[in-house]
C-alpha cells in the first residue's frame, strides 16, 4: 500500500503547489518524513524487532501536513537527470534517446555524488575527504537556516556554510558536505547519519548513508 499512499500525497502537494516540479514534490515528502513511529519511538524492523535504518524505511514515515510546507526543497531540472546518466557511464547515444533523440553533450566534470538528491549516499569512504555539493531552494518566506549534523558512526562530517540565509522565496543556496572516515573508529558495516537544516519552524532532514567503507591501513 506504500505506493498508492505516496501517489495520493504527491497529488495533494501538486494541487497545493501547481508550479512545483516532480523533484520538488519528492523532496518535500522525503525531507519532512520522520524516523519515529506513531508512538514517538524509533521505527523498528518488524522481522527482528531491531531499530530500523534507511535501508528499511528510506527517508522515514511520511508526514503529509509537514510536506505541504517543507521550507526548503532539493530541486532538479531535466538536464540533471541526463547528467546523472552521463556520470553513470551511459553512452551519449543512449542519453540522447532519452532526450527525445536530441543531441546532448555529456559534461566531463559531473559527479554522481553531486546529483541534487534529498539524501546522500557514498558507497566507499576512506580517510581522504570527499566533498559533496547540494543546492536547496527556499519555498517559504525569508528565513535563516542552521545545520545540525548527526554523523554516521566512524565518520566525520563537516557542512559549509553552517547557516543559509534566504531573503526571498525561490532563492537558491548551495552548501558543501565534507566527509571522511576516522581511522580509530573504522568499521566495514553500513553507517547511517543525517543532516538537518532548521529555521525554528521547518526541519529539512536528509539521510546520510555509507553502505561500506574502504579497508584502511592503520
């Protein structure tokens, strides 16, 4: 039943915000979701009763009322999806076939990790820092957002800048996320964290997932 429920919520959001893109609607649903159940306890895996992870629930339990007013969204243009295919090593002719058979030149510098998605996933992460860039669009009134980071276990996460100030609706701001493994806390198991932008009213949460880190020399 998850799919029809999400589809219905997406329809409600499109009715409330007819100019929003599909990516903006998806972002609003994801970033306002919660990792707690209806009793305000952490969501658990029904199979073993252990605390669940983004591998089980994605972004979390959907909150439709919050999604109507998410504060910030991670938006995408059609070219962003084409660039994602390019970075995924698809041939240009395949990319062009998806682009209505129109010529498309793949950029040389585009990275998979910079796809402007409302979550961050890095398959392998060593002691060498990795930079990830995200851009948020303010869909609310003028406001200032402060970031709060819950780093995945065994990893250090730095967000720059730590404050985003918006003077108007639809204004865009970018930030960098710098991550690397901590030698003393290295683990080969998946690690999960999150970063949240808040202005006192809105909470814009993005999961951070590192499925498995590289083996590092100590």
